[in-house]
C-alpha cells in the first residue's frame, strides 16, 4: 500500500518537473554541463550503479558521500553568493532612485 502511494507521488512529481524540449535546450545552452546529475534524462539507479558497479566498490561509499557533500556545499555557497548579489543590486537600485522620488 505504502509503496503504491510513494510510486504515485513520484510519478506526479516527475510529471510536474518535466520541462519542454525548448526549455531544456535553452538551459543546456546557457549552462553547459558534463555532469550526469544535470541531464534531463538522469536516472538515479543507473548513476548509483556507475558509482558502485560491484559489491566490493561499496567499500568506497564514505569517499563518494564526502565528495557529494562537498559538491552540495559548493552549490550552496554559489546560491548564497547569487542571492546576496541580487539583494545588493536591489538595494543599489533603490538608492539610485532616491533623488528622483517625489515627496
């Protein structure tokens, strides 16, 4: 029962997250990437199987997890930088417009 609900949820989520081919192409042109995580046809199971092709390769799981955590940390830092930049631009714009405001 629970697995069916989870499967339905995943299917609904995937339907919402599907981008049109035009949008996907635009994203790929603006942000070219060789990272399999960025692919529109990303398959988590295939990706995990490439990371851990054999049972013995699971011995490296801590190293892989640490690399992924580092990647997440870098992404978080990049997002934080962009958000701060947007905030600063907005504040600068308001400051620049103050002399033109009517009272």
